[in-house]
């Protein structure tokens, strides 16, 4: 009996693989059957399947799913013990009814999630290329600093956005003050398989932030591949492959970037060495058909050395031009090192139940050391166009100086352990229900030293801080108050934060009459304890219910989808929100709360026999226990007191489709208004009150030479509040910066890709060369103002800090 069993087993072969859709995303719950037999299986949540088939016998293998067109692979003949990998790509099912085309709707569309093509992300030009660059072309997403990878969503700030890679939350550095110090994005786009983004009203399975979720998946390679992307700004390289009969997959990427091309083109003459490096990897190992291990690792070493020399900024009017000339002494040395590792275990108990365990460790060491003396002078630039010294200043009147000193050091360690689970309730037709849950514990250990001061001297007089009502009757009465810096922060903090958080949500998809519906209900809880040596422990808990509903009516002539989402969103304070403007830590800071109301509509239609979709979303946020802040370049300084309330509302529109046949482009427009009320003094604009936004992402090619392609990335934003001094009372200063206008142009010549089979480059999967022009119209955008104080005339002069001018870059991309 045992011999017969062994003989039967020896006559078997194995077929395995990952089932993907056209966007290279895994498809769960696909039926895999050997036609004419009872042999079959179902793909798991990662799209993976494995099936034992009879060896030495020709079979037909069928893949079927309600939402996708069935696929059959015929006449497979495997030898005994052979392992064959098949990774089918399934297309969305399309049903023709008269003259109306009805296509299957994904859960992402029902949830209001925007999905972006990773290949498009890699080709769109930008001073900071990558995921964040393309996010800025979406309505409701803003950033007026092209050297920064930060972004603000619907009135929130840079700290209010969640980022996940393969269900693992990732973090950004703490101390970054300026966009030119940031370097590389935390996301390596060479490794990305899918990108999902939600600008509000997201589900309970995502964490506790107020504004948005960026959810990414890194690739699981099915074969060997490699590539390199080199330009005047640096180089990226990746390699990926499989091992151990494809039980192991690995992808790894290296990136190096030098932003000297941008920084040296600015109006400040300086010796600048901005160098950024990182290495990332994602490895999976399938122990058996049910159990898989995954590892995500990242090392980032960013250094920024800056030694300014001089600067001239011309402003004023044509009739009365003014120039500020600044001579610098000193330098800045910044170093940011982050190390991140996460281990993920996934176990398929059966076809319906999947359990995951995720552990991660994040360690960052950051330093900002600077001593810079700036000496200011005012003059009039030469306006004679024919003159050799046109634009130069012949005579300068000294009006003061400013010394900035900083010795900031931070060491942070964040350790996390999390369990997640998914159970699918199988039903007939396209009406599966799903239960998701999770619980997470993490510990944050922060050691922070802050030493900052600014000394301002104007025409020989030390300028005191603007606070206080000291009387000065010199020369009649001696002024005996001590000399103090204009601003000063001196603090040493050792803080530990322990958190326990969890969620549960139930999703259902089915039919209401002939209309397809989707709904999701869930809730989160979050408990945290803050402790340190200089204050008493503080413990708080918040509870956040959330819900979504969507319906796609069965209309014969119109393809419409309507959705609504609401919920209570909390943001328990991270370390930066616990630290007040003076550097001290307030452990009793509450979680900021935001109630979201989002109503959206997707209208899919055909125009000139090409597909288009208009997405509209109106939103309102009611915020309480608001932790107000000032925004200086990309540095946020919180007033850790929860003494404000706020609101945000707006409308986002996005039209995407084939404006040029065979390519995807889109146009975005948005309106936003967000205000806050501090200590019941009345509502004023928040620092992220962007108001109007227009963006276009456009692709084109030469009809008779389709290898020559053009990519245009255009953004217009109205000016942000922030033109006032950062120490000023916001109720006294509501100045706005100038409007932000920027257009980046990329032109590529493609020698080889999926649409161009070149014999010369047959060994390449993709090969192209290109030129990119950043800020093609050379607009002078500003991010902040320098305020120069002149005691002699009792004036404060706002000098704009201009961002990067027009810059030319060349690029070569090759993939094997």
C-alpha cells in the first residue's frame, strides 16, 4: 500500500506562480483548475498558487475569476517531479451590452483609491523624481518646494501622511529643515510594483494620521532583471532574480544623488556638497505552499555640507529697483543616517484565512551643525541694459548682520511588532465579504539635544526678541537689561513612547437590485504612554470609527460610480508634536482629531473612441484639539498645547484618459480653504491654506517617429501663507508668498521597449536616452522670506528665498 502511494506521488508534477492583473498587481481568489478533472486550487492574498498535476499527461490549465476574463493554457506536459512556473496576466472582464461597455470595477475604485502606473512614475520629469513627484500632479496634493519630497494633502501638513511598503509603515528623518537637505525619497521607484494613494476618508486598516495614505508594493520578481538610470544628478541601479527553484525572490536597488546642479544654480554663491546614498532590498522565501517569509531593508546615508559666500537678490519695482547684498562667513554640516529592517511572515491557514506577523526596527542618527554669519547691505542695481555691469550694485549701505548657530543632535529607535489577519467569506458570484483585523505594539526611544540661537545686529545695535515690553530711554537713562539672542532654544530631551493600537473592519461587495454596491465599516483604537526623566508619565487612548459606501448604478448609457466616506481620524502625537517651540516636551499633548466627510463620483466615458474618466470629490474636515505650528521651508515647529480648532473644505477634479492615443495623461484642478482658530481669537488661514491648484501631466509622441516621446509636468498653486517672520504673531501677519508656477519637460528617444522591438538592442527590455529641462519658463518661485531689520529707518525688509531656476539634465536608462 505504501509502495503504491509512493509511486503515485512520484508521477506528479508541480505548477506554481503568481497571478497578476494588467497593472502587475497580484490577484487573490482566482480559481486554478485542470480541465476535465477535480484537481484545483485558489490563489492566496499575494496572488500565489501551487497545484499538483499528473505527470506525463497532457493537461489544460484554466484560470478563472468573476472580475477577469478566463485564461486557459493548453497542452501542458510535465515530467515526473518537474516544477513549472506560470505567472499569468489576467485582463479585466468586459461585457458588451448593445452599445454600452460595462467593465468590472475593482475594490480600489469603490474605495476612492488612486492607482498609478510605476512605469509612468519613472519617466515623468521632476527635480525630485519618484512617487512624490507624480503625487503633486493630483488635486489636493501640494508642495511649493521642488527639492523636497514632502507633500501636504487637503490642508494637512507634512507630518500627517502615512506611507506603507508591503504593509510595513516607514518613516522620514526628524530634523530636516530645508528641502535641499532632503535628498532621496524613502521609496525606491525601481523596485515598485503598485502604487495606491488615498487623499482622505481611508479605511480603518490604515494607521492614525489625519490626511492621507500612500500604499506601495515592492515587486516579487519571476526572472532575472537589472537596470541602471544615470543622469547629471546621480545614478540608480537595481538587480532582481529568483533562487532555489524560485522559492526565493529578491530585488535590490542602489541610489546615489548629488544635488549640486540645483544648488549651484541658485543666487547664493556657495561651496555645496549635497550627497545622498541609499540601498534597499525586498526578499521573499516561500518555505512551503502555505508559509512565506519576507524581508524589507533600507540603509540611507545623507550628508549636506554648505559653505555660503555671497548673495545678491534684486527686487522692488522697475522704477525703484532695490538689491540686498549679503556676505557670508561660516558653514553648515548636516548628516542624516537611517537604518530600517522589517521581517514579515505570512501563513495561509486555508483558502479563506491568511495570517501575517510583521516586526520592524527603525534607527536614525541625525545631526545639524552650523555657524553662519550674514552681513547685509542695501543698494540699487544698475538698470542700464547696455552696460557691462548690468544688474550689479555699485554702492552698498551696510544695515546689519545676523549670526545663526546650531548644534542639534537626535538619536531615535522605533521597534514594532504587529499581527494582521484576513478572512474571506466566499459566496456565489461577485459578492465576497472580507474581515480584516490587526494589533500593533511599538516603542519609540528618542534622545534629542537642541542648541539653536540667532543674534541680530542692525547698524551696530543688538536687536532684542520681539516679546516683552522693556522700556528704553537711552541716552537719558542707561539701559541695563542683559544682552540676549534674538531667538534661542536650549533643551535636552530623553523621551520614551509606548503604543498599542488595533483595528477591525468588515467589507462587503454585492448587488442591490441591478446596481453593484460596496461598503466597509471599521474602527481603530490607539493607546499611548509618554514617559521621561523630567516629567510625569502621561497615558491616553482614542477610538476612531470609519465607514465607506459606494454604488455603481446599472445605467444603460452611463458608467457612473458614487461613493461616500466618513470617519473620525486621530493623530496621536509623535515626538516632534510633543516638543514645543522652546524645545521642551509636553507629555500631555492630546491626539489631534479630524472628522472627514468625503463625497465622490467617477464618470467613465468614451470620447473619440478613447477611454476617459472624470473623478470628482468634495470634502470637509472638522478638526479639534489642533496642535498649531509654523512652517519654515519644510521644518515644522509645533505649539504643543492643543489650543485651537480648525476646518478644511474643498473640491478636487481630475480628468484622465488618452488625450493622445495610446498614452495616459491627466488634468487636475482643486480648491481648498483651511483656517484655524487659536485661543478663540478668530479664524485665520493655516500655513497650508493653498486655495487654488492646477496641474497637468501630459504625454505625447511624434506620429511618424513614435520612438521620440515628450513628458510635461506642469503645476500652478496660489501662494501660501508664510511670508511673515516665523516669530511673529500669526494674527498680525497674514502675508502670502507669491504664486507657485513650474513646468518640467522631458524628451526621450526610445530605442527599445514593449512597443519597439529593435534588433540592435535585442538584449535590452528597455533602453532610452533623454534630456530634461526643469522649470522651463525660469519662474522665480519662493518658499520663505528673509527679514532684514534696519534700525536706522525702522524697517523690516522681506527678501524672498528663491527656489531653483531653469536647469538642464541629461539621462540614460537601460533595463535588461
